C-alpha cells in the first residue's frame, strides 16, 4: 500500500469514521440509563469528530496531500457519522424531535449520491464534494449537534434550534443531491455521445 494513503488528513477522516459507533454507543447508554452523561459524552465525541472534517480538508490543501482515497473517504465519513447519529436520534423517541421521514430522505439522498460516485469511479472519475455538498454537510452537522446535546443548558433548550436547522439541512440535502445527479447525468450523456 502507498504510504501516502496514511497521511494526516486521511487519518483524521478515518478517525471520523471510527467516531460513529462511539457516538452511537454513548447514545445507547443515554437510552438505557436515562442519565444525561450519555448525551453529553455523545456530543463531545461528535463535536470533536465534526471538527476534523474542517481540519482534514485544510491540511490536505495546504500541504498538498490531496489523494483519491481522501476524496472518496471524506464524504463517506460524513455520511456514516451523521447518518448513524440521525438514525439513533429517531430511535431515542419523539422527545428528541427527529422525525423518521426526514432521516429517510437524507439517507436516501446519501445512498443515491454514493451510488453515483461508484459509477463515476468505474468511469475513472472521482467525484469530490462540491460547495453545495459542503454547506449541506455543515448544516447537517450543526443540526445534529444541537439535537444530540438535547438537554436545556442555563434555561436554553437546544432542540427547537436543532429542529429548524435540520429542516434547513433537509432542503440543502435534496438540492445538493439533485445538483450532483444532474451534473453527473450531463457528463454521462456527453461520454455516451463520444
């Protein structure tokens, strides 16, 4: 294996993938015990993992460490982390204010784009995240963070803000997914014509 695969940005991305089951475990602890510590620990791990999304990209660009593996793993890590946490929030029940239909739409979009990326890879092209995809991921991360934190702090309840941000993220998710698929379709048509 090429040692460039294990550069710092890719290692940060892989750490984000590994954070997903840890966050889910803490949320299960929350569900089983009813103690706030589960939600707080889940939020702490989720917050740190989400920040790595910014740093892995910045380091890769500044140190010229951009790899095809990184372009593939970065959006996959986001999908695994955010998707698993959203599913868990639905499992925790209605008081966590995450409707199942919203999560279904988000996950279906992510599967469609991942499938499109797999087809593009077969054609020899790596489809990296575009600006709409990055904004979508940021908004999903922000919304999910507020919803994971869950409990009022100094009299302020983060859930209503998290829910509003989740609906904004949903709109961005559908729009950016449509944008990816439309651009891929145009490129695929050109390839078929040539």
